[in-house]
């Protein structure tokens, strides 16, 4: 009688533990824009939002109009208005 090969032992790994990490940061929008006359050419770049409330109305892919504020501490967006929603 021939011996049946035994199945190799399988290591049972414990499920990966869920991990959570605290994050603090600045809310930003990645904006692909045309040229801003007197300031910069067309490009895609991240901008800080001046107010958290402005971000509540914007979804990824939306078209926006906004004021770009430039001062000694940096550049950020104010008065963000959605002019077209994603499809």
C-alpha cells in the first residue's frame, strides 16, 4: 500500500490589527487652474483654504472660482464658489 502524501502545515497568521493614528494638518485643495494674470502661469498645485467652511461645499472634480490671497505668511484661497459639479 502506498503512503498518501501529507498536506504541508499551513501557518495561520493572526489577522492584522486595526491601527489608528492621530493626524493634525492643514486643509488643502489640489487645483488645476489656468494662468493667473500678474501672478503665475497655468498649473496644478495645492492651495490652503482660508476657511474650513469653504471646503464643505467642494467635492473632488468640481469646478470653482475663488480669490487667491497672497501675503507674507503664504498663499491661500478665499470665497470659494462652486461653478460646476462633477458628473
